[in-house]
C-alpha cells in the first residue's frame, strides 16, 4: 500500500508492506572467489525458462561470457551460474544489464560483504536446484574458479553428463586451483502480502 501526504511545499510518500515473516534456513554459496574476483551468479524469479535462456544469450555476447549453466529452482524460478572469474565492476555491469531479481541484484552491494549468494539446498518443500541446460560459447579467457566447480559438481547442481568432455577439459585447463569458497545459511521465505 502506498500513499502521499502534502506537508507545506513537500510531499511525503509512504509505502507500507505486510510481510509474512515465516521463514526457514537455506544453504547457499557466495560468488566471490578467494582472490577477490566473482563468478557469474544470477537469480531469476517469475520468468519462463525460454525467456531466461534468451536473455542469457544476449548477456553472453554483450559481456563475453564463455559458458554457463541454467538451473531450475522451482516454478518459474531459475539460477544462472558460470565459472569464469571476472572483476567486481564487470560483474556489476552484467547485473545491471540483466533482469535478475531486484533484491538479489542490489541488496548485497549495500548491506553485505559484496557477495551474491545462490542456494544449493531445498527451500519451502522444494528440492535443490536442478541443472536444465549448459551453454558454451568459447574456451575461457580468464581463470575458472576450481572451488566453485568442485562445490557445484559435488552438490549435483552442475551435471558433468550435460557438459561435453572437450568443454569440461577446457574449463579444467583454466583452473585457478582454488579450494576456498564462502558457504552460508540464510533465512528465506518472506513473502510480501500487501
């Protein structure tokens, strides 16, 4: 609910939200690498898969993304993850150009350690995200986060049977040999009612 009140020469706008505070904890991973770079991580809510795939084709060209996976998280909910590392400003530019969830895009920039988190556990009775497609444009030009690759393979989010052997070998040839990754438990489930 929104409203406006005139106070002299000023307008005071108010926005009130009723939020269901019921929440649960999920497990997630941050996209920041141990040497201060970032991997591609996007969260799309309310979109069809074909729309996410089309937007990612454009973003991959505009931002020279070498490869990425699309994961289904629930009804009309998707994550996109890539393993090639990029500087903070390049990641922010990609975020700005995407239609990813607004809260996902902007809140970490201002209220956290500049880590964007995607979940790998179940949520609200749904299972873990599941890989639905793999896209490969070219061999990575930069380093690939080995820590993220290992976590995504171990958790089943990234399925090696979706990735042709040659493409997987090219990813491995650009490995940064990292082993540390930011994992966290976080609250989720808040729904805006009004």
